[in-house]
């Protein structure tokens, strides 16, 4: 094996691949456990994780906390010595409560996207839990690093740099994405490396950087390792696996999608998102879908004006009903649904071949 593992502080993942957290209900214990068991880092999405609990509608916060504990424990059962993370969005109203719950469960890693997680170090102080903010610019990495340094005297344990080809919410303005003028993932990686350098020097430690967005093959993995990333985070490819926790209808829509089906949509999160065009996206393009009930899930969402309810849209699709199916730009390249173990083996073999080629 020529490929180095991904080291995050004292934790080493043999396979330098993080399976991206995917909400709602796409990456739970089934997928995260399988990835961690295969030697990668498995990530449970905490977003509305309690949606299948009986009291979810009446008692949303408690249902979410309870389900998070259950999913972490189930994933640990699957991957006893594996590395597990929880993905939370800083824009969620229950962000802090779920964060505290995951840390209490001794989760290995907290990954936070959709907003700047400036208070994150306070929640893991004195624990073994590592922190990984998701950024889409060197500027964000620098700002987070400055605040962590000044306020907490620490650095992030890892940065995940998400580029414009990713699935789910994107950290770029819609017009920039449509024009195709967003920086490439290659450029972003170098920008973030530069931004964290002064903090690596000050703290005399390496801050690993993992790239995400559009990574499809072992060749892509090799490319980013050569460019200086310590690993990759992948979402889309892990959807088309047996162990992915979404309904088969959701997975099948990836297999059947074509290049022209990959579209950008507006989201109540206040960021654009990439999804597969379907009857639900046709509806939201035509006009507002009034809210049936509000879960009060997102800080930036106003239920009186929001174009649709993102919670309902994502919970429905995860259950195989009409809803929003997030997907990365390369989802249309997927040919079938495979076991996680086989996908990781294929990616690693291909990456090794591509790394050896260049030596
Ligand atoms: C169905 C789906 C749901 C996602 N949900 C989340 C989420 O809840 N939180 C988050 O930080 N990222 C989310 N993402 C982004 C992934 O974690 C990952 O960074 C991204 O998919 C990488 O790009 P790729 O899909 O091209 O591999 C989602 C992506 C997909 C495809």
C-alpha cells in the first residue's frame, strides 16, 4: 500500500476518504458504519435525524437527540474500531444541542458546514473529539483560524474544502456557479493551504486539508493527494451503495440521471444547492410551495416567505417520495449500486495505480 492514511491529531484513518454527511436520512448508521468498517471515515448526518421517530412532530428536538444517540451507537456496533463523524449545519436551530449530544457520545469527529462554526472549540474542549469546519474559500479558513487562535488558543483539527461541483448546499453565489466562474477545487485547495500556513507554524502542527466536490474516481483521489490534500470527502458516490440509508428510489434516481438533469436550486438555507431535476424541482421552479407545518429547523428560514419547506422536501425524498434529491455534478456518471467495501477497494486500487504512474 503506497497511499498514506489520513491523520487527524492522534486518529489515523487507513483510507484517506471521508464519506460526506448527507441529510436528511441519506447517511445514517448503515452507510457511516460500513465506510468506517472498510477503513474510511463514516459520517452520520445529524440534520433532522429523528424524522423516523414516533414523536418527531410533537417533540422534534428530543426525537432528534435520541435518534442521534441511537445512530452513533448502531454505527459503532458495525465498526467497533472505525472512525466516525457527525455532520451538523451551523444554520440549524438545534445545532448546539446536537453538538453536545454527539460529543457526549464520544464521537471522533464533528464536521460543520453551512455557516461559520466559530464557537466549535468550546464544545469539544477537554474531549477527544476533533473538529473539522467545511469552507469554500481561503478567506473563510483564515477567519475561522483567527477566531480559534484568539478566542480558544487552538487550530481546527482538519479543514474540508468544498468546491463548486459538490452535491447539497454550496458555498458560492448562484450567479457565480451558473457563469462557471467559481474557483476550481484545485485553486481552492492551494488557497486554503496558504491561509492555514501561519497557524500551522504558530502551533507547530500540520492542519490536514481534505477536498470535496466532484471527486468520482481513484484517479481524482490520486490527483488531490499529489496536489497536497491529505484526503478527499465524497458524497455522491456513496449514495449509490447498498448500505446508503436512503430509499432505493433515491439511489435509483442517481443511476438513471443524465448530465442535463443536474441543476441548481434555491434553498431556504440561503445558499444554492445542486440536485437532480424531478417533479419536485419543476414545482419549486414554478412558484412557492406553502408550508404545511414549520419545524423551526433553520435560523435563516422565514416560514411566511420561504419558497418551500426544506425539511419536508428532504425527508420525503429519503423515504422514496416526491422531494428534493441533492446530488453532485458527477452523479450522472454512476452506473449502478454497489457494496461500500467494493467501492472503496476500487477507489484505492485506481488511486494507487495513478500514484505509481507518476513516480
Ligand atoms: C444527498 C446529499 C446530501 C448532502 N447533505 C449534506 C449535509 O447535510 N451537510 C453537509 O455539510 N453536506 C452535505 N452534502 C455534501 C456532502 O457531504 C459532500 O461534501 C459532497 O457531496 C461532496 O461532493 P460530491 O457529492 O461531488 O462527492 C450532501 C450531499 C449530498 C449528495
